[in-house]
C-alpha cells in the first residue's frame, strides 16, 4: 500500500527557512516521481516543485526558483523541500504526491499524480 507522510511544517517569520520532508513507502523500487504542491485558503492547489525518479530534471514554479530546493534521498525513501526566504503569501498547506514512473522528467500538474499525503501546514508571519 502506497503511503506518503509529510512533516516539517511550522510557523516561520518572513525571510525565514523551513525544510519539509515527505516519506514515501510502498514502492518496490525508486521508479517514481514526487512533487510538492501547496494550497492556500480559497485558492487552487498549485505545483511548487517535482523530482523524477532519476533526480536529474527537477522542476520549479517560477515563483519559487532560486529560493526552494527539492532533493531526494532514495536510501531513505524521502524527498525534501528546502524553502528559503519565505514570504507571507506562501502560507499554505503543503502536500507531496507521487506517481510510479521511470520517466526521466516530472510534471508539476495536479492531475499527473495519483497518491497524495495529508499535508503539512506552513505559516509565514511575523
């Protein structure tokens, strides 16, 4: 059974940093892509970043390029999202999602993923 568990959400001041973790369990190997999404109150869920199975062709939303970094530790079945220089408007529930694939790319679209975690709350406020 596939399961994703996010952690690391917290209250942080503007300009601060957080590292989110997503532990993926249930896959027999590392051929899966993982993405981070976020959803603010009253807004649609949006793609933040994704990493394919081979970790080479990561993707970032324009709004987070240069501030967020996605990384993957296949030995721990964990994907991280390092978020720096956080802004108040980035307050949201952050979700990780996965899809089994051997493709060397990932898609930051919500519809591309079939298994989701429960989310972790990130609040950016002074």
